[in-house]
């Protein structure tokens, strides 16, 4: 691991200002992803700004009946929150499908949003990877791509976003709140937060240098039946090959977001409109224009079947 500086920040503004002051600085929250990447020298920050002392660890109601989740709320606490379990059950279930109890105790909401891809070539510094080393090539495109994206990728990168939490947040239309080093705050819809890899896969989000995530806001509860289904190679401690977050109302209308297939949770209004016609119609809309590799073409079938299973779960609960 390379040497780095370290400081603790007391306020969000001070944290953002410290990041802007020090080129190569990074925030550290739970450290469950960043420290692993630093040990492998995939991430080499010059300076760490510990944000754990910021008062961003509460879940509070918003004026319109939604919830504001502080950036430092731990995954365990978010999954267990009574309001989340009752009104946003898909989020609670997605969180509990991720990682392990110990990791969820440490992992934060913002850190989960910003965890890096699990592409095996990204983790292997002997391999070409445009995301890790821009311009070096993409080992996965001509190599082993079973876990990687079937849609939204580019000729430079087909990495997926590994989070379960964000799939549920996408189906709930979550909004991310931030503060910049100059004190400016902004709200970013989750769907606009992650950048397509295009020709610059090293740029993953619309965050600007030094910009700190302060919270994630959930709109008022949608009602309906909430389901999260995750398909993976082993029953625990594994990232999704495909996951489905679904919220379906009594009248059969609903929303579906898919994880494990793209650089961000994949959802479209056109696919949501097909829910009453069933999984095949939903999947056809969602994966229109998909460019799977030979290794991961199976994800298209797997996704359709997982959507079908999730929709059956919601029907059973509504009958
Ligand atoms: C063995 C293992 C298995 C796992 N399995 C799963 C799984 O099945 N599903 C799943 O979804 N996840 C899984 N994870 C990932 C885990 O959920 C993430 O590591 C965790 O959510 C990251 O949160 P953190 O607070 O520890 O982030 P950190 O490691 O502290 O930070 C991650 C990134 O976020 C940035 N950051 C942190 N806070 C802020 C902020 N407020 N503003 C701006 N930037 C910030 C950091 O600079 C860093 O770049 C697994 C992890 C491990 C190690
Ligand atoms: S898919 Fe992306 S992360 Fe994986 S090797 Fe290619 S450039 Fe790197």
C-alpha cells in the first residue's frame, strides 16, 4: 500500500473543502471497498478524509412524506429501520441480500453507491483495464465476461455496477443530495448519477472533484408489493449475476429495475408499462439494443426468468 495523508472532517463543508485542497484526496467512510482497493494499489489516494465524524447518520422524514437517509447510515441500520421495512421493503430486502452481516454493519449508504465494479480484470493489475488505467485496453472484451454487462457498455468497457442497494433505490426513484467544496448543494436523480462508460470508463458518476454525498432522499411511499430477487453463483457472499427489484400495485401496474446487467441499475418507463403483459414483454423492452458477449448472453434469459419469478411473487402477495 502506498503512503497517504489522513485527516478527520467535522462538517460536510469542511470535508468537501479538504478534498478540493488536496489533489488525489478521497473520502473514506466504512472503508470496506476503498481499503481493499488501496491494498491492491488499484486506488492510490494521496490523502484520506475520514467522514465518519460528520452528523450524517440519521434517517429523517421529509416534508412531503418521504425519507432522507444520511450518507453515513450503515447498511444494517437502513435495512432494519422500521419505516424502511414497512414502506420501502424492496430496499430493506436488497440490502439484506448484499455482502455479509459484518460488512453491512460497516458499509455506508454513500460508500455503497460509490463502490467500484467487481470486474475481475479491474482487480488484476497485470491485466489491461481502461477503467483502472485509461487507454490500456479492456481485458474483459476479449476475455472472460460472464459477470459483465449486456447493455449500456461500450467498446472500451462492459463493467457492471455491483450494488444491490442501488437497484432498489432506482425502482423507488431515489435522489442523491451533495455538497460541493464551494458550499453549493445539488440534488441528482439516481438515474442521472452514473455515467455510461463510453470512451471514458474511468469516470463513473457525475460527481465533481471534492463533491461529497450528504444524503439519499426517497419520495413518499409507493405502496404495492415489494420484491427483491437476486440470482448469484452461491447462496451468500456473492454479487448478483442478475437481480430484480419490483414494486407492483393491486391493479397490476408497477416498476422493475434490474441489477447485474449494466453500469447502473437498468430500468425504463416503456418496460414498466409492459408489466401487466408479463416478463417476456418487460424483458423485451428493457433489453432492446442489448449487446451481450458469448459468455454472458445467458443473462438475457436469466433476467427474463427472474423478472417472471418476481412478478409471480407480487401476484401471490396480492391475491
Ligand atoms: C466480501 C465483500 C462482499 C460484498 N458483497 C456485496 C454484495 O453482495 N452486494 C453489494 O451491494 N455490495 C457488496 N459488497 C460491497 C459493500 O456493500 C461495499 O463495500 C460498501 O457498501 C461500501 O461502503 P463503505 O462505506 O465501506 O465505502 P468506502 O469503502 O469507505 O468508500 C467507497 C467509495 O465511496 C467514497 N465515499 C464514501 N463516502 C462518501 C461520501 N459521503 N461522498 C462521496 N464519496 C464517498 C469513497 O471515497 C470511496 O471511493 C461486498 C463487499 C465485500 C468486501
Ligand atoms: S470491462 Fe471495464 S472494468 Fe472490466 S476490464 Fe474492461 S475496462 Fe476494465
